[in-house]
């Protein structure tokens, strides 16, 4: 349709050569790198808060990067060493060329290796969207490394796989999982009309942050366009999805640490019914909070509320443990 109406602009895409100033805002923390010995991959992350404080590790979703946690980097650095990671294949983190390098086993091991490379053996683990999927799996596979689990807008992986098979409406909403199995074409579609799809995900009425939310500024949008307009920048992120069907369903399911699940009810990609079902897989304190006016991009959409809920959960569990 775009090609028929505006053939000249359809294939126009601008590679942003200079990052916007917000990506180097000193209030967000320090840009750092760590190379993992076993995989040889170099990971980029932004860290705020003093070394030696308890670690809070933040895992972003798709199509995002460390910057999606900017509100949390500022908020929690007073009591935590807050690390917002660029996942494998994203941003300034190395991106292996073969899709086999993006299997969930590799992504889970990445988090374990990064934790150890940072000099920690445990953390508060927070994940959103696809990062939430990884956070659930890390908590299941390496429970000794996760003191508290916080997930934003992603159900327990077993709930997701079971629910999607029984509810055609969720299957339709997750149709991009199947679309991403195609080679090269999904990457191309994101670049059409100078990354219009990417912009619309965050700003459109259907999928974006609503009128009552904390909308992305023009500079925030430019930060996303800068990262994903770089040559090959979309292939690594989409490769995460190109292995998902070989890794699910799970063999192990139970989550044994205190867990907080935050959910924006206006999520265009995930049905809210999955949130409540998640409770059956958590064999410890489980708290679910659903925000009725919030979108899929919850920690950016309602940062003040999300931060307050996280603080309450962290302090409540600390008090409960001492008692």
C-alpha cells in the first residue's frame, strides 16, 4: 500500500550517525562493557549506583534496549547497583550472525555469566516483555541467583504456551512470532518509510502509550531510531524469536522466589487473563498488580507508579524475611 501511494519514500531510511544526547545523560549512569569468557561475546550495559550495593539487573524487551529502563536507573541507584543490559544482538552488545546463537539456552546462560562477571552471585532480576521471558527462565533454571523476581507484561512461559494454543485471539496478537520466522523480510518491513513501524509501536493509538501515560519525547524516539537504524541492528533482536519454537514447552516450571508481576491492561500484544493464571507456577509469595490505563510499555508508560510498586515489593519482602 505504501509503495503504491508513495514509492519514493517507501524505501527511504536514514541511518542516524550521531546518538541523541539523552543516551549519554550522566544521570542515567555509566556506559560499561564486559566480555564473557566462554562465549567470547562483549556485552554493553549502563550501570548506576555504587559498586558493592545489591545488584538489580534489568532485561529489556523487543524492540527496545537498555534505555527503556531510564526511569528505573535513576530511581533505584540510591540503594542498588542498577545494571540495564543490552541483550545479545541488541545495541552495542555483540550480535552473532547465526540464528542458532540465539536459542533460549544461550540467552539464559548469558545472564548467569554476566552476573558472575560483574562479581555477584545473586540479584534482584527485573524483565519486561521478551526480557521478562528470559527473567522467568533464569529464575527457573538458576533460582539461587535470583533473590526476588519482578516481571513486567509477560506471563510465566508455560502459561503463555498453554494459553496461546487455546485462545485464537492471543494467537492472532502473537502473530508476529510466526512472521519473524521468515528470513530478512521482517527486518525490511521495520525499515519501510524510515522505520515507521518502529515509531508506531510506541506512539500509535493501537499499540502505543496512551494519553494518560508518560509519552516518549521526540528525543526518546530518536534514541530508538539511532540504535535500530544501524546496519544489521534488527537481525539480532529478531533472531531471538527465530528459535522460540525449538525451546518450548518447558521441562521445569516452578518459580520458588518471591515474585511481582506488573501488567498494563491496555497491552495490545498480551491478554491480561494470562497474568492471573501465572500464580499457579509461583511457589512463594506472589503479587499481581494490573494497571488499567497502562500499555504494554509499562515501565516507560507509568514510571512513577511502577517504581513505587517495586519499592513496596522489595521492602515488604525484606521485612517479611527478617520476621
